């Protein structure tokens, strides 16, 4: 594994230091970057279903995973404000590629929504700006919640 050293700061720092107009601009950057990522397709990555099944412990969860849509969208799998950095030129850099897989965009949106749960306002604003509702991501969110404890153990 080769790592690059990135000189800059994580996006969460910008959010915490920002006034309302700047906050909106950073949220736009975060959302726009995620939308751009999801424009890419990937064929030679693990399916998100196979990733999720590693942590499923019962048949009910496996059945829910199997019922979800397939896809070949690039899925970061850990897209949140600590994994989006700004380099010294204020260019966005994505880090922590350990959960990259392929699947439908809705899965990555649901996973990001879950990862932003530390702040309900940020979480809901993200989802709204992405153009989705809680209802639209609920099947994915249900599975994410089911496997999360086992995922954190590994």
C-alpha cells in the first residue's frame, strides 16, 4: 500500500469554523463532490452486497441485503467530512479508500447519511441537497443499522 501525504485539513474543520454563508458553501462542495463521485462506474470492485454480507449474522439480514438493488456505481463506503480533505490549494481530496465497492448510489447516500448522524441538522441537510428523502434510503439504512455493530468489531 502506498500512501500520499496530504497537506491540508479535513472538511469538518471548515464546517466547525464557518458562519452560516460559509457553512452553506462548504455543504455545497461536500454534496457536489459526492454527486461527482457517483457519476463514475466501476466493474472490478467488490459488490456492496458482498461487503455487507461479511457482517450479517442472520438469515433475515441476508435476505434484506439480497433484496436491495444491484449497480456498478463507484461507492466510497465511508464518505463523511473527516474523509474529505482540502489541500493547500483548497482542492478536494478523498481519503480512506478501505470500503470502496460497487453498487447503487442510494447505498452510498444512505451510508453517508448514517455517518453524519452526529448532527441531525447536517444529516438532514445533506440528504435534502442530495435530492433524496429518508423514505428513499430506508431499505439501505435498515441494513446498515443491522450490520453496523459487527462491522465495527472487525
